[in-house]
């Protein structure tokens, strides 16, 4: 790579990182304009015709391009408008790039672009993109300053110079990271992250829908996005037995589109014993319902909750990451008269063939009825498929599924099972949520993905709500999942590490609230106090311990770097040659030398009113002390002697000048 094109190439790399960070916001025509500008500068070198135009002309062209970019982005689409304007300005400044000042302006625009990306996404990749951009910007600024200095000296640059600056940039960034981490822990923060104002655009939106909608579940079949992560304390559960309850649906429309129905009060509450405690971290997205393992008892959330018989909801939907605790029991023995009535409600009009089918499957007891219906739905004639049967390309009804096709996905099985149970007098309700999870051994938590969205039934049997899942095994897997990630599928080693990093990133960066900030410092103080606070430290939450550990990881490199800088400074002070050379520079500066670059002393001496022998002796003393191999005290005394004569020579020359 040619050295003159290194800066544009670095800027092209930084812009590509920004393109990845902005995601869909960058897919606009100004991005192509910026790419063409970068390629022009790289291929044509210093030939920048745009920079030769008059300032007013450049200003009018820029305003015209900005207006066009904002107009095509659509008024009111503020993020798209911002991204389009950003790339227009980057293209213009790239074509004007001539020195360090222009590069600083481009760097400011690129950092502004990363701020714009923070309104779009808050995942770990954004942090990685930011560090890469920071490193490349630092390298570009250092290299531009180095080029400007070499041009003034009339000297060429070499590859070794670039390598040294590259190593310096790496070391500087490594020293900067703990300082950034320390400021992150120290600076006050708002209770609500500012990116909530952006509406969560581009975030991993929840795949959950508080209704039974076949079109919605089909859209999730290839969505591997993480819905939430959960740490579980309590008896071990296999993934196939993990049913994460979200919304409870009571209202049957006669088909598969069930709804929560009219609000049912909490006339009775589950008073069972908590068996599983879950610490759940919802990924950024549009959240309304909270999730927990089957038969949730209570929730602890930093946000106000609204609880009724249809599930646990936030009083107002949130777009950011949310962490809360939930406790679940093995069973739920709660049913009020209003809930029983709602759980037996059937449509006013229903296919007579479905009525005859329900009558044929009815048993002598509710338990026998449920068993017979489950056996029939799990028979060899039923098949699981996310695709509509060939005979029903526009979608099938519940009657089509039960009476003819026998092919469908979880929502058809759940709606069919609940409808048949109700027709046979067994109270039943449909539950929508997630099924299963992928275990991450690094962080000891479960990853639940959007593709695990599921629907099942709870029937009132034996005096409790009993979970019934009639959905047969998904094709190609052993678990009853509804997407590409099956309930018990294991993450790869790399996947586990990445998922753990995402978990910690969301916990301790994105969701780092003022309360967590206090917890981190309490944990750090407890560790510093050692044995006197041993009992208190043992009671700290696992994440508090992690935060204290990471605090030391951040502070230790900072202390090491400061100690290294102090030792290096002392060693330089102890180096007699370096000390004498620094003294020469200070002495010359006091006597009026303004340009301290090497080799400028001869030019300075030409302006002094000195005789040629005296000037030669002073110049020889300077060369010996500043550039000689062995400067010493004697040479410094000689230099001081000649420098002390400079003011007298000046006065003598100025006094003689009028009489001549």
C-alpha cells in the first residue's frame, strides 16, 4: 500500500465498520456516494477537484446534497435522516481531505455515527465496533500528524514508522480501556437509558405475541434471535420440561386465534411453595409480558407490574433490556368461579363434525377424556409442519386441521386440544410463551430464542392446572419446538462463549443502573476490607462478585501502566545523557529559540549579532551537548558561558547601531 493512500484506506475501513454498526440505516444512496468519494481519493491520490472549488460553491453543493438525502430518507424518519446526512457530510469531507484539521472533522463525524448506531442497537457487537473504530481513528490521526511533520522536514516516511505508530496505538488503547472502564463505573447515570427514547428501532424485538396467531408463529421459524437468558436456582430441569409461561388465553373465537379475553381479576392466588428461582434478562426489544417457568408465584421487577389471570405484564411496554426475578411452583391449585366459567366457554357456532368428534373422544372422567384426546392428537395421522398443507395454500381453519389435514404447528394443536376439552366439559386454557432452552456452561444460564416460541394447554385436572402439550416432535428433532432451535439443543463452545459475553454485556453495560453501580462499589469495598466483611461478601449476589472482579481487571492494567510510566520517567531522569540534552533545549528556549526541532539552531544563530568566531564556539557547544554522544557537566558549563553573553552582545550591537 502506498503511504499517501493510507489515510483514505483507513477511513474506508472505519466507514465499513460504521456501515455494519448502523445496519439497515446505512442502506441509502448517500452511502454509495461516500464509497465513491473514498475510492476516488484512494485511486487518484491528491487530485481532489472538489477541494479547489470556492468555499461558497462547496457550501451550496453540500446543502443541495443534504436536502436531497433528507428528502429521500422521508421526513419524520429521524434516524434514517441522520444516517443519510452523516454519509453526505463524510463524502464531502473526504473530497476535501488535505490535512490534520480535515481529518479531525471526519473523525468527529464517524464518532457521531457510532452514537447514532447506539440508538439502533445495544448488543456486544456495538462495543466491538466502537473499539475497532477508536483504534483505527487513533492510528489515522497519529499517522496524519506524522506525515505533516515529515513534510515540513522534507523527509520521507517508511514502513517502520507505520509499524511503530501501530504498536503505539495498540498500547495506548490498552491503557485507555481501564480508564474508560473506571469512568464508566464512577460517572453518574440516568435511571432510564437514553436509548429508550429511540423506540428500540432495530433491536431484537420479542417474537412473543399475546394471542394465538398462526401467521405470527410462521414468521418465527427462522428467527434465531435471543428472546431472553435465564439463570435457574432449584432442582435440575431438562430443557424438554422447561415451559416459560407468558400470556394465558381464555377467549376462544371458534378457530385458532385465541385472545386473553376480558380482564379476569386475581380472585385466587397460587399459594404453593416456590421451587425454582429464576434471574431473567430480557433482550432489548418491545416488552409487555414477563416470562417464568410454569406456575409462576411472584415477580420482582424494577418496573411496576400489572398482574391478572392473563399473565404478568408491565404497566407500560419497554424497549430496552430488562432484568427481573421470578419464582415458580410445581403446581397451581388456583381457580375462581369466573376463571372456571371462562375456561369452559365455547363459541356459539361450531362445526357439527367437531361436536361429534368431541363426543366420540369423551371419557368417563375428566382425566380419561384428556388422555383420550391427547392419544388421538399424537396418533400416526397427525404431523408437525410450519408450512400450510398443500390443499390449503391460503391457510387452514381449526376444523380443517382437526377433521381433514391433521397437519399443523403448535398453535393448531393447542387450539384443537383446548376446544375439544371444553366441549367435553373439562376447563382448559391456552398458554403462549417459550419451550426449552440452550444451556451455556460459561455463564451457567439458559438461552431462550425466538424460534422456541410455543403454545400449549393447561387443563383443570385432579384439582390443579395440568400442563398438556399435544404438539408432536418437530421434524428432525426430539423436542417439541417451533423453529430451528429445538428445546434441548446444545450451544457450541464458541456459541456458549459468545452468549456469555452477551449476557455480561447486557447485565453490566447496557443494564448498568444506578442501583447496580452502588452494588459494584459495595462489592469492591467488601473485597478490599477482606476478612472483616467476609460474611457480608459471602452474601453478595453472584453478579456483584463478578462486577468487583471486573473492576480489578480494569484497575490493574491502569496501575501497571502508571507504574511503568513512572519508572520510565525516573529512568530517563537518571540517564545523564538524556538529562543534559533536555537541559540544552530548555537553555536555548530561554535565550529565544522558538523552533526546537533538530537542526534549527544554525538558522537561529544567523540572526544573532555575534562575530563569526564567537558564533562558531557557541554552535560547537550546542552540537556537543545536544547531539554529541557524551554530553557532560563541563560541556554544559561552556554552553552556559557562551549563552550568557548573548544578551550583552545584543545590547552592544543595538547601542552601536544609531551612531554608525
